[in-house]
C-alpha cells in the first residue's frame, strides 16, 4: 500500500490535500518556484529535483528521486 500522506501534506490539512488534484498541486508548486526561487519556467525541473533530493537525503520522504541530483550552481 502506498503512503498517501506525510508531515508536509498534513500541514495542508487532510480535507484540502485529499480534495486537491495532483495537477493543482503541481501548478501551485511551479508557481511558487517561479515566484520565490526566481528560477523561471526553465529552472523549475532542476529546482524541484534539488528540493526532492534534499527531502530524501534528510529522511523527510522515503521515495528516492529516479533522476540524478542536479548540479550545484
């Protein structure tokens, strides 16, 4: 059985997290990266992977990214 929640999902609240389609969560993530990381659309994938690797390396999420770590800038 797949785990469908974690501390980060819990912060959104079970009801909101359950109701939000994956496409909406992706749109919000991209919007936040573009706005707050200032990376533009071209940099979103590497920023996303960098963040995923950070979460994985710190044992916050158990799913290892299936892609190599982006090079540091």
